[in-house]
C-alpha cells in the first residue's frame, strides 16, 4: 500500500513534536491526558502488556499473531 501523501491529510502539515516552541503545550496536553486516564482508571500500559495480560499470541516481531 502506498503511503498517504500530505494532500490527503490537510490538518497534519507539520509535526510539532519535539519543537521547542511547543514544549509548554505538549507538557500541558500530556498532564491532561494522564489526569483523565487516572480519573477513569486506565493504566495506559505499553501495547505488549495487554497482549500478555489477555493471553494473545505474539509473533516474532512483537505483533499480535493471527494464528492462535
């Protein structure tokens, strides 16, 4: 499958992650996310933790196996 081109994603024109000008905004967003996750009891674990917890078979590349 060919990658999506910018013209198909008009609102994703410039990635600001890591841009020093947006550090305060990124920190505020991260704090808000963690506050909301805590409020609803979501641990927000790394992806592999959920596969392990629920016993899903994981393939050699760390992806979920479709052949269980």
